């Protein structure tokens, strides 16, 4: 990537969007490491896009106010339309605490979606909970102020910064301390679980049952194709069908209905679009996908969860979308 040009990034973005479209996605929350692509690439896909503009700041040592102002100016320069942008301070370890705090405040004031990768690895958990470990040592050597470590879990760190709220989509959340699930539920935070990525990194068992019992809204994400196991010469795709099947295999006690809701209704809620997408109902946007099925209606949800390959057709906002 260090040698990629703007064109390389743009082609990669469009290629990923094409994968999602042919695999039945109508709306995507995408993390933009190259925000300069927006809004040009939006016009290259029929997808409805919520672009989370990523921000870091630890290594660059730039002032958090300057980073946020630059990102906000970019968002304000984007013409209004069906797509929109939100804020994504990358993670509590890679983003200065002040930037997380400022981003949370601004996103609430302006009603913008907010997303943060949090509690992704055991090393991140060790860093914040116990002020030790490989990540702690590496960041300290790179002059990060480690005063926010040893005070609790990564989730508790975000709560101290005022980042936990209804507009937050917390990505991964693989490592929880006691009480974290209840705290996420209390703050009405949505969690994006990425089953294939979770399996790839061999994280400890995802606290799905604990989060569900607490009442946390859990949706499914694809993460990146870099973090997907594949056989030699095997072609892998960005596909929520693949994520649903991986989850179903790991959690056979989950009903197909529950898994399907994670990929549809729960995802809609996580993006602030409940009642608009993820369902076919009066008042919702005219999105639907078609998959081949010839069984009993009682088996329809399972058939969707275990579907393989492209969808037969996809409609986005009342228009048939190409899935090629």
C-alpha cells in the first residue's frame, strides 16, 4: 500500500463495492483510510454508503483539534445526497484521548454516525487494563502518553472519554472486562462482530451470549479480505453470507432468524437507519434482494443464511442494481 497511487486506491474501493453489491448488500458502513476518494467513488456504485472517515494522531503527533477540523471540513464539503459521512477515530490506542473525546462531542452535536475499533486484541486489553504487554511497550517507546493505561478496559476508557452512546458503532469488541457488556447496553452502543476475521486471528471466544443477554445490539461486518482464511488460488469475497455461515458454524445454538437479523435489522439500527433499511415494510426504503429458493417457507431464513454465490437480483431505493 505504501506504493499505491490514488488510482490504485480508487480501483480497490470500487472493486470492493462491486463485491458487496453482487453479494446482496444494499447499504454499507465503510471505513475510509483515504478520505480524498470521497465523494468521487460514491458515484461508481449503486450502494448506499455511510463513509466513516478514519482519524489517527499518535504517530503524527498532530493536534487533535486540527485533525478533527480537517475531517469536519471535508465532510462539510461533500454535497448532500443519499450517501453521508461520519467520524471514525480509529481506536483508543492509535488515537489520542482528546481526539476521541472531541469526535464524540461533535458527532452528537451534529447527529453524525461515530465508529471506533475497540477491544480488538488481547494486547490492547492488556495495555489499557493492566498497563503492560507488547502494545503498551511499543507505544511507550514511540512516545505515546500512557497515562490513560492501567485504569480499566478499553470499553471503560471510551466511557471515560464520553464516547459510548447511541450513535457509536463499536467494531470488534473481542475482549471484555466484567461489567463491560452491561455498560455497552446501558449506553445503547451497537457492536459490529466480524466472524471470519475473529476466526482468522484466533481470538478468544466472542462474548456473544453475554452481550445478547445484556441487550446489546450486535450486527455483522466483513472486516477486510486480508483477514480471511483462504486456500491457495481460492477467491474470497466481501460477503455477509459468508459471515453468517461462519457464525452459524461457530454458534450452532443460534437460530437462523437471529443470525439473519444481525445482518439486516441490527445493521440498520447500528447505522442509525432503523425502519429504513434491512426490512421490507411500509415506510422503509425500497431495498430488496432475490436468492434462489424452492423449499418450505419455514426454511426460508436458514436458506438465506446458508446461501452461496451471487444474489439473483438486487434492488436499491426502488431501482434494480447491477450485481456483476
